[in-house]
C-alpha cells in the first residue's frame, strides 16, 4: 500500500501522518508498515537539540496509525475514525533517531463493532524499540 492508498484510509495529514508505506496487510488481523524517520521531522527541533530522539508518544501514535490501516481497510469500517482508548504494557527499549527505518507491526487481537485491542511492536534494524497493548475505539 503506497501513500495514496494510506491517505484513502487514514484521516491524518502532514505533519501528523506517521505511516509512509504498508508492506503487509491482512485486513482486521495484522499490518506491517514503515515510517522513515528523517531529520526534517518538525519534532526534532526541540526533542532534543544536539541529540535528536523521536518522542515515544509519536512511536505509539505511528503504531496506532498502522493498526488503523488494518481496521479501516475492512469494508464495514471504511470512512470511520479510530481513537485511542488505552495504552497498556508500554515499554520503550531503544532510542529512535534520524535515519532509522521504523517498522510498525500491529496484530489485532480483539475486534468488536465499536472497539478493539491490538498488540503493537516497533522495530529498527531487527531490534525491538517499543511495544504496547493498544485499545482503540471506532467511531
């Protein structure tokens, strides 16, 4: 799924769209997506001068957006919005810095008409950098 297809599912736009490409998709079940982290990201101006680090909350947001692609690609959810309901078991293991290719994996473990839960993991160069259980609401 290229950026045009992603934009057809996700309502996010610059500067808040954090998914560049979807490389694997099983609608309603699993997604694997990519975020190319560049020094041109606006958040690096202040986080942190002299040592740019991607904020952990934005890594979680990127994981949530990837997960949203998995759900919103289902016919019954097209055109809907997805919101965070909760974030549990969040762990950050390594810094994400400019030049990293963030691999975003989300497995939907529970999906009902208006809510769901997913297990999300972010990787850089085969190393786990973050993980969380994400609860989302569909509206």
